[in-house]
């Protein structure tokens, strides 16, 4: 079975929002998120709840919980078995905040524009 390639979205300023978010978490949460990313590499679009959930319009989230702390990292698929991690947040409400989904969509649009222009 061919693995998916998981990459972090890179902003124009050279920063990686999803990676920065993950690295800002405590050791246990970081380990959980990296384990989920590994699962995502192997299962890709077959990964389902409780590990992954579609949020609509091609944006999905991986879901990590460590004790009372819940984090989400948003991502999208690119043709050619590629997954781009866009941004992450600590979950404080039932629903994923629309603002986080909007950020993921914005980054996806930037990624697509950069890819089609060919850096």
C-alpha cells in the first residue's frame, strides 16, 4: 500500500502555521498529534472518526485528545496522494470555529495558486 505524503503548508513569510501549532503543544499532546499524522500517512482518505472528520468543502481535521485538552489540525488533500496540514487550534467549543475553517480554506487557495504558478 502506497503511503500518502503529509506536508506542512508554508506561508509566504516562510512560516508553517500547523507545525508551529503542533510544536507549541506539551510533549504528550505533540506525541498524539504526530501519531495521528502517521496514521493519516497510511490511511489517507480512509481515515475516519474518531481520528479524522470532514468539515466540508474539502477541509478535514485530525482530532487529538489528551486528558481534558482537545486539539485539531486542519488539512486538505492534493492530487497525487498528498496531504497539506494548514493550521491547528485548541478546541474550546462543541463546533470547530468557522474562523479556523476559513483560515484552512485561505491557505488551501494560496497553496493552489502557488502550485499552479510553479514556484
